[in-house]
């Protein structure tokens, strides 16, 4: 019983160490700023909706280490971009460049918006036309009713 309690207490104090983030050090402040800026610009390939700074996936950790190594080797943003794109494709970038491969990613949202607006306009036009037809039918029915009422009154008066 005493050993189990001691083990639980030990786990309580050691568990924060397991979740601690790896401290990354650089030779200069510029390198550190570049590192943190780049982590926000690259996508976690496993999570896909998180950047490398926010992701806890092991692949994101590997990419963070690779970026750190590239920065320490003296490579700039352009070289790191080229390296990661060559290795993982444009998908690694949150803002992929406009090219034949990525044209659909850039154009599709606008095309879908136009299709949606066109559809809404067509539905509004149809609804107005239906309302107009219903109004005409009601007016025709009122006229027909009034004509029959007049005819009935004439027949009753004769």
C-alpha cells in the first residue's frame, strides 16, 4: 500500500516533465524569430489544420527539428521553403503559391461563391414568379366568383 502511494506521488511530480516542451536555442535573436515565424507558416502534414507551432504530432516535432537544423546551418526562409516543398510538396505551406497545381485551391472558393449566389438569385426569381402566378389565379378566381355572383343575382331578381 505504501509503495503504491509512493509510486502515485512520484508520477504526480514527474508527469509535468514528460509533457514539457523542448527548449530550442539559437545563436542569435534573428534565428529564433525566423524559427518561430516559420513554424506558423508551415502546416502539420498529419493534423492538416494546424501549423507546426500548434501541433503536438510526432511528425510536426520532426519538421520543427529539421527547420531548426536548417536555420543553424545558415539557410534562410527561401532555402527552407524550397527544401520542404521539394520533400513534402506545396501542401506543407499554409499559403501555397499560385501555380497550375494549386489553381483549383485558389479559384474554387470564388467559383463556389458565384454558383451559390447564382442559385440564390434563381430561387428568388422562381419564388417571385410563383407568387405572381398565385396572385393571378386568386384574382381570376375572385373575378370568376364575382361573375357567378352577379349571374346568380340576376337569376334571382328575374
